[in-house]
């Protein structure tokens, strides 16, 4: 488990090269790497991360996430070059 550290308010764009290098280095150490990102519609970080990983699972909250929001998130991820592997509906 590699934690992100403390919240600084700094966007992923500021650490993108280092994040990319870390992901590349970890590929040789594990069969599967899971990266949890912030909500897609809350900012650009997850959209920027999507093309850097093998696949994306979109997590939606039951009773909270609307179809239009889910559709918009899927569009953003795929337009950024992310490979959408599926969706998870949680009770959050």
C-alpha cells in the first residue's frame, strides 16, 4: 500500500511526472496496482490519471449518483484516453 500523503490542495498536474515514474516502477513489483482517485467530476486529477493506468473502474454511490453524472464521467474518462473496465455501485 502506497498512500498519497497529506492533502495539500495541489493538483495532480504538479506531480504528474513523478506519479508516472512511480506507476512505471511499481508495474514490475505487482500483478495489479489499484489507484484510488478523487471523484471524476470534482476536478481534472482523475481524468489526467485515466490514460496512465491500464483500466478504470467508475465507482458510483447508490441513490446519489444520477445517470447524467455517470454518463458525463464516462465521457470525460474515455475522451481523455482512459479504458473503462466497468462500474461499481456502492452504498457509500
